[in-house]
C-alpha cells in the first residue's frame, strides 16, 4: 500500500489564521480533484482505501485530496471553539480549493463532511474552481435525527487515554460498531491515524482531536436544529451536481424518510443503501468502494 503526501494551507479566521492539513493521493498536478471530507471526530486518512481505488482506476489523471478539518488530525486546534461550525469549515474548504484550482471538482463527504459539501454545492455563485460536478453524501442529509445527536453528544469532547493501539481500537469500536463489519486489521488501520502519543512522554496514547469541538455541538437545541434544517434544505434544493446518497440501512442519523425525500427534490439524489451498516459506511468494504468509484468515474452523459 502506498502512502499519501501531507501538505498544509493557512486558512484565515477571526483570530488571524490556522493551519489546515490535507493528504493527497495520485497526481498532484491533475486538475481533476476529488475532495474527501470526513466525519465529526475523524480525519482525512479515513479515505485511504477509497482514495487508492480511485487512483488505480483513473490512472494518472486524478488527485484525491483528504483534508483534516480544523481541530482534527494534523490540523491546528482553533483558539475560538465557536469556529467549529459548518460555515467556517466551508470557508476553509474554499480556501483549499482556491489553492488547488481544479477544473473538475468532485466531493465525497461523510456525515459532517457531507454537510460541508451540501453547504458548498448549494451556493449558487461560486467561482468555477469550487463548482461541484459530482457529489457523494455519505449517510447525511438536511434532517439529522435528534436521538443521533444525543448519542454523539455522549462521547464528544471526552479525552480518553490508552496504553496501546489495540486498547484504543477496542475503545473506539465500542462507540463506532454501527460503522458495520470490519476485520480487526481494517479497524486497526482506521484507528491508527486517530491517535497520538500523550505529550507527557509516558508512551500512552490519546485521540487526535480538540475536545472543544463539543462546545458548539452541546449548545445546539431542538429549535436551533430545526432552523439549521430549513437552511440545509434550501441549500440542498439549489444543488446542481449529480448526487449519490449513500445510506447505512440501519442509520440512526439519516432516516429512510429523509433519504427518500432527497431522491425526490433538489438534485434528486441516486440512493444506495448498505445492509448491516448504521452510521456511517466507511468505504473500506469493497461494495461500498465500488459504488462510489463507479459513480465518480463513470463517463458524463
């Protein structure tokens, strides 16, 4: 297995700027960029399997870019936790795209990364480099089920400490088993980029994300969620990109009702569901990889 290249970009914010990391696979000079954006507490290496599959099929004419959203992975933690919200994440992605200058942009977004993509793709007056051609929304839509938010809130912001990689993998699996079946090797590969050594030199490990991510999340109410939902539907209805909606058939975050509504309005998403998976498919299992790869790399008609 090859490894991606790590790069950084300075993104402006109210405190000056912060550094966002991104991993890239394939041909760094290709103007066909597939931007893969991860979920709430994850990081860009989640897309290793999918990125390699895309590069293998596309030959040398693709660059797969997988950012670590601010506060995660190798990216800076923000001085103001209120920056951990969708409009700021979208601004960071636009700064990255302005640097990359793709002539064709496709977007794969898991959960939070899908919402960022929905917000960007639903803006009508973007410069050409930010216009999304094909959009994959992974287990997310304008309506996020309240009980799923409550479930996520139970662990978000906690900073566990682990003695070994395996102990970390087991602990993360306990809260992420809804991702569906994985071999122990696959899960360990997904876990390694999520953890880092503690600064105390003890050799113990902790998670690679800022616990302050929880602050804006925990301030959410049913009322503010409903307001956000109306704005997200408005953005969704303005999307012109060809759209694939991937859903875990047992998802507690994206309901079957919302998924069906997304096939009927806006870009009229094509829906694919995976049995035995909840929130959210990881694009490690071959059928999931194949569904996304064939959608993104199919010829235009």
